[in-house]
C-alpha cells in the first residue's frame, strides 16, 4: 500500500474493507447468510416491490404470479437456496443481527446541535425506514401555499420528491459492512442534512440498488472519497416550532373525512376517496396526515403489518370537527 512516497504492507483488515467497498461478489450485501430464511422476510413488501417494478415497465407482468424464491432470484437476493444480507436489508422483519439497519432523525432548534426538539431512532428494512423518514419530514417542515383556480394548493417548502430521492440514495449507497454507522437526518432552522457513511460504488447495480431500480426510483450520489461521509444538504426556510400550528392541506382534510370515526385499511380509505393510484395516495394523502399526527396506524411498530389499519388521533378528531 502506497501513501505519498512511502510503501507499506497493507493489513488484512484494510484489505478486507477495500474488497467489501468494491461491491459485487465481495460486498457485504452479497454475502450469503445461512441463518436467514425466507420466512424472515416480509412477503407483502416483496410483492409490492414486484408490482412497482411491473408498473414501471422493468418487470414482466407474469412476475407477480411467480413463487417468492423465484422472485428473490430475479432480484439477485437468493443463490443456491441461500439468501444474502441484502435480502434482510430490503425485506427483513427482524433486525437484531443487523444494527446497520438504523435511521437516526432529529429536529434541532436553531442552526446547530445545541438543542433538539425531536429525536427518533427507527430500525427496520429500507422501505420501513423510508416511510419513517417521510413522515418525519412532514411532521417538521413548513408548508407553502399558492392559489390554483378555486383551490389553495399547499406543498413542502422543499419539494417532497427531493427528500425522497436523497433518502433513497443514502439507503442504497451506504457502507452496510460498517454496523456502527447509520443514515442520519438532521433538520435545522435553515437547512436539512441527510448523511451516511459511504462512497460512490464502482458497480452501481449492487443487490440493494438493483431492487430500487426495479421500483423506478432515480439513484443519485455525491461522494468525495473512499471513506467519505455522503452528505446532502437541502437549503430552505424551516420554522423554529414547526408542529405548533400545522397548516392542513385539502388532501389531508379529505383523508380525515374519509376515515371519520372508523378504522380503515389504506385500500379502504382509497376506495372511499375514489383514488386508484396507491403511490399518489401514500405520498400526497396518507403520509402527510400521519406526519401531522392526525392519523395513526394500528400497528405503529410494524408499518407493513398485513392487517394494518388507520384511525384518527385526538388531534385529527378535533380538526375534523
């Protein structure tokens, strides 16, 4: 190993670390885990990934009728009847052995870390973490409004899709072989920072990124070195006390009216609202109302629970009345 003008022997630890960073068959994500079983994965999450891939034109329609093992092989997650670590990161149910499947989120008062308003730690698969991240953004970021015809349309001061893309990049391109690190979201009065430990992969279509590509997500990464911290900073005016008097959009009000005093699944809420596009419903209706703490899931610790349903919180009932 050469550092400037000095040549030294590379340690085995450094060598192994460099191999893992190369990705491909050497990456931690591609390593098989003999203790991991298909029953440890969330079948509903797998099928949702398949449906998204079909809707985006990246998977044939017949894929939805295939057995789960065949689907996992298509996603490059199953080899010789053994699952790799990436399958747990993407679709796992339990994460006792995967401390790197962690998301840290904090809302700070002011422009530094001297004092925080909210601090959360969420552990789960990538899709669970993405849902949690978006709910956190909607809870703590301001809304801006404009008049379109007869309606007052409101949106986040920083575009929702920008946050989603940044989070996806951080999850897909972090160093998963470093269990002590995690993706972090920090919201300040003047900016939002999304960071992880990682660098731009030599093979962008690693096992984790491949599944996101099938879900029609755009992948973008900026990195400055081999052991860099990938940091994405989004600038915008963030209110100091964002959750004191949240502005409610017409979309949120429609969700409150649709649920009322009932307990409904996402599908049932969509049917009552006359909506058919689930992605649009989640992004523009359900996630915002959950972020404003006006609707809560029946199983908050298991976002993808097969019997998941939603109801109004006390705050939501007050707004509805």
